[in-house]
């Protein structure tokens, strides 16, 4: 698809034919010029509607996307910590359950090992 | 008539119901394409700034809170289920971010304060008295130029643009009102916006070194663009 700013303008308005939305989005994702055009058109549209004047929308976009990139790195770290925390909690829970059950289990195992055999009495008889 | 003309808070554009254009972009973001998020930012950053600027006076704080809003939106996007329009969802994040700012300062703000402005009449925003005299002058100059650029459009373009961007009508409704095909409406709106962008470009940061100060921009009449009739 070639650059077509009229379609970009209609995309902003949510007025594209459904069949053409996907190719327009795909084009916007690979064409910096059209992406920038969309920013200008959006700004003017907002100004006409009575919105705030902002002098440098491009700079604002760069600033936000810079923060998002940092966020992405941070999100990666967070995911790792989340996973460790989750595993840590699971491990602690299992340990607690085992600790609770262990006397009973040991007794049962002990009984299993000696099952059927008469224990010698304490007096040796 | 469009299904989306019912009451929406000021600053929120009525959204057509059905498969949203935004949803295509959101799907790409969720698939890991960060550039797609940039499309959302470019599309809606002005609206987010406007929403926050109604609640917060300091322009630097507005900018910070807008950035915070986008970060929150980015984090929360996987939870966006598309039940409301994307901007409705984003609007809520922006207002909550601004409200939290006031709560942190020990003050509160009500939603009524957000919804009191706007209406069908076309009016440019008022100057904000918290700003420096230089900023006020620049803003006043920008508003005058915008008004002049709109007034300088061919009447058919001006009507189409105001019906769309101020009244919020759909292309189909505009086509009926102006008695022309939808394709013509689309073209008029685009060409009108394009002409305004050309006239406003010096104010919108395309020539940052030339426009940071005052009084160096050309008046629309000096641009010499031939108008269609």
C-alpha cells in the first residue's frame, strides 16, 4: 500500500471501510511519514474541537515512547521477580504442608514398614 | 443518525459502535508491536493533554501526568476488553491520574468539573491566567491563527470539518446534510485539515527553533495559498 494521507485522516475519524482498516494500520506501522502525518492531523482535529494547544506533539510522543521503552525493560525485570515470588510462595506453602503432615506421615511410614509384624514388647517378651 | 451522539463527557469524541479501528491497533500492541502503541499515542495524546489540563493548571505537571497516564495505559492494556471505546477507557485513566495528583496534595476534584465545559457552539479555549504573559500571548496568537485558518477554508470544507470535529457527526450524516457522496466528505475533511496543518505548522513544532519565541510566525494571509472555491 502506498502513502494516502486521506485514508489516514479517515482512520483518525474511525470512518474507514472495514476491509481497508488492516492495510492502513499495517502501512502506518511501517511508514514514519504517515505516522507523523497522523500526529499532525490529530493535533489539528483536537484544536478545532476546542482542545488544548500543544506546541510540539512530536516531542511529546518521543517522550512518552521513551518512557514506555524504559517501562518495557522494567516490565521484564518485574516479570522475573513475579515469577520468583510466585515460586517462592509455592515452595513455602509446600514446605509448610509437609512440615504439618510429616509427623503423621512418618508414623504411617513407620507403621507400614513394621506392618503385620508384632512389635516386641517393651519387656522383651 | 449515528448511535454515538448521546451524552459523552466533554473531550470525548463519540465513537462508532462495531469493530473499532483502535482494536486493530490494540491487537498489534498486544502481539508485541510497540510501534502500534505509538499510533495510539499520536492519535490520542492531544485529547489526554486536554482532559488533564482541565484539572491541572501547571503545564509542566500536565505533561508529567499525561506521560503517567500513557504508562498506566500501557501496563493495563492487556486488561482492555474492548467493551467501551478505547478513549473512554483512556479518559478514565487520565482523570484518575489527575485526581490522584490532587489527592496527593490533599485536595479533591469532582467529575462535574470535567463535564461542565463544551457544547455544540464552536468556541476556542479560553486563555489560562496561570500562564506566563509570553505563553498567554503565544496561545492567543495560535488561537487567532487557527480561527483565521478555519475561516479561510472553502465554505464546503469548513462546514464538513466543523460538522465532524465540533459537532461529532459521522461521514454518513455529513454526506446527507451536505447532499454529497461520503467520498467527497472524506476528501473535504482531509483537505481542510491539511490546509489548517500547513497554516499552523509553525506553531505546532515543525520549526522548533523558529517558533519557541513570539512574533516570528507568518500570518495566514501571508502564506499566499490559493483557496478553492
